[in-house]
C-alpha cells in the first residue's frame, strides 16, 4: 500500500537564475495530507513573498510505501 504526502519547499535565491538559495537550505513546510492543503500553503507563502523577485516555492510529493 502507498500513501502520498505533500510538502512546500523553497526560499529566497541568490539570483534570478534560481540555482542556489541565499541561506543554503530550503524552507520546508508540511507535510500535508492532500494536494489542496499544500496548494493553500504554497499560495499563502507565495503571496507573502510576492514582492521578492528571487523567491520561489514549489509543491513536492513524497510517496510512502506502507507495510501490508
């Protein structure tokens, strides 16, 4: 049996090429049980950082394999 969890990952990058984060480590929010919950969190975080051109966040999916 498998289960999906969702995470919001990102932060402020050092340049508009989005190759490396300013702090070196991404900001991670979650886990969320549904994509809709993750999308709501992503939207809030994106709205908070709208004025920062070098901020970027994405939704990541984790597939868990649960014991039978």
